[in-house]
């Protein structure tokens, strides 16, 4: 996909890999970047980046009304980067309850799928575009110390394969990035 001149949306854009994507998209000549964060303060900080090409938006991918609002407001998107993620650093057996693994699944799997579903028609309307799902090495090899994170990324990897096949007809490329540890 040609980055120069595209309009992108990056979830989890306020730090780490997400912020790196925003910086690289700016450097590569993206026309506009919607940089999503869960809170208004981070979204405002993102809006102050660059030369006016970044719009910070409040988006929690686990909140259907916020996903729908983002799709309604960001109709020019041709590149969706699903980077939002949750890693609670608890194991499956030693966590006090299943709450943390449920939250990891909500963000890492259901949130990713919700974004793909909301933006697939927008990508189609804008020529097909691309979806990039940021996963983890824990999506390839089960990592017991990663608790619910690794299984949620496995599920997201499988979803990406299904979504790729489902959206091929509209010319949407779907890529899964399995990255290692990142500061």
C-alpha cells in the first residue's frame, strides 16, 4: 500500500509501537492520521504532533459506541492499524480471577474484530486499503508467562486470517505483524 497521501487510523497511538506508527506515517507522507487513545488528555497530546496532519481521537476499542463514532467521523481512512492492546502480566492459573484474561481478550481480540467490522465498508469505499493487526510473538508460540495475552493474540491471528479471506473481494489487504518485546 502506498503510504504517501493516505489517511490512516492508529489505535493505541499514545505510546510504544502505536506512537512509532504515527511518527513513521508522518515521515512517509501520510495525508492525515487519526491517532486514537483511550483518554482525552492523550488524544489532545497526539493532536499537537506534527504539522496539523494528526488528529487525536478518544477511542476505547472495547466500547461499541466509541468504535461506531470513530467510523462515523473517520470516513476517509484507507489504512487501519489495530495496535491497541492489553497485557496484564498475570498467568492463567495464578491470576486471582479471570477478569484480567477477559479484559485481554476484549481488547486484543474482540476490539480488533470490532474495528475491522466498522472500517471494512469505509476501506471498500476508499479503494480497498489495508488493515494491519499488531500481534505478538505470543501469537505464534504459546507463552505460559503471558497468561491471557498469548491466547488472545492467537485468537487475533486466526481472526486476521479469516478477515483477510472475507475482505479479499473488496481489495483490502490484511496483514498481521507478530512483533517481539518492545519498550
